[in-house]
């Protein structure tokens, strides 16, 4: 039992805090309905989901009976129909984490235990809980530029990643689902997975792509989308580019001056220039 709970433990990024704002309570009903609608589930499907709060990461690990990385901010336990989140006192962050974990529960209710890749699980949870930020784009752009993109398959081990790789992994899974959603309805893909009872078959039936074809297309899309972002949109690149141009300009000017003085010296030798006159 404990082992299965641990296997289904799903953690999410954000950090530790204290007070949970009442404002969130009023938003929960609307969020639940929106998430259920996205998966074509009855509107009341999340009404019996238990929501618990932890003071810190240690309490989160204790309440979920599992390993929680130090960057974890919440956990969804589909077997217990429960989510647990760390109170941060930041209403917007708490709302995002809450919606993220509720999305995991709704997705697992929809698919009723059918195994799915972690990137799809996390990407869909991100897709339905928050917006794709400039920071997300910058992370992906630099990973593309320095060839540090993690494979979607490696996201199975995200709980063992350090925080920077975990942030990149979440941004990648989010982007993969955004790319998928450009030409597919996520709820329809989930309908197909549920009816075939297999992720690969359901994914292919809904998208006309094997999961491996999708991986290949997504990697190509990353280069197309994010390399121009690096070149045009990131100040760090612009400063690096400006420094290189400044250096090149300095080298060219130095070479030009050396040639000019060499020419003057040659002219002085050819014409037997004497020492300058003293006009004082
Ligand atoms: Zn998650």
C-alpha cells in the first residue's frame, strides 16, 4: 500500500510559507469545474477530493508517506483521492499549486490507473493550472542553445533532479503539452487513452502520431521556436553579442593603426625624413 502511494506521489515546484488565504476557497469551486470540463468529466468529479495543508516540506513528506524533493510544494495522491500542499501565504502561488495537484487527481480519475508518462502528467497539470511565462521560455531557449534539453523520457526521474533540472523538466513538459494542444484537444486525447486503456494506442488514435514521432517533432519544434528567442529576446545574449562586436571592432582598429604607422615609417625611410624642427 505504502509503495503504491509512493509511486503515485506527484510533486510540484514552489516553496515554503505560512498562511493560506481565504480568497482561494472561493476560487476552488470554479477551478474544479474548469479542470473537470477540460477532461470531459462530470463537473462534480473533484468534489470528494480531500485537500490538506502542510507547514513545510518535512510535514508534506510525513503526510504523504513518501519521498518529497526539497523543491516540492505539493503532492497529489490519486489512491487516497487527496492533495496536500505547503501553505505559502502567496495567494497566486497557492492557487497555482492547488490547481496543479487537482489536475493530477482529475487526470488519474479520468484514466483510472492507466500508466501514463510523467511528462504528460506534469505537462497537462501545468497546462491547466498556470501560464507559460517568459522565464519558462528563457529556460528552454538557453537549454536549446547549449544543447541541454532533457529527453521527455528522462522526466520519469524528475523527483531525483536538482532544482534547476527540475525547473527545466517542468518547462519542457509544459511546452510539450502546449505543442500538442496546438493541433489537438487534450480532453479528446484523454478520451482516446481511456477507451483503448493504453497511453500509446490512445495517443496515436487521437493524434495520428506514434509517441516517438511526437518526440521527434517536438524536438524540432524546440529549435524552431526558441533559437530566435535566444537571438532576439534575451538580454544576456544581447550583452554577449555586443561584447563580441566591441572586441572585434577594437581588434580591427588596432590592426588598421599598425598598418597606418608601418606605412608612415616606410614613407619616412623612402623620403629620408629628418628629426622634427624645434620651432620654439
Ligand atoms: Zn505535478
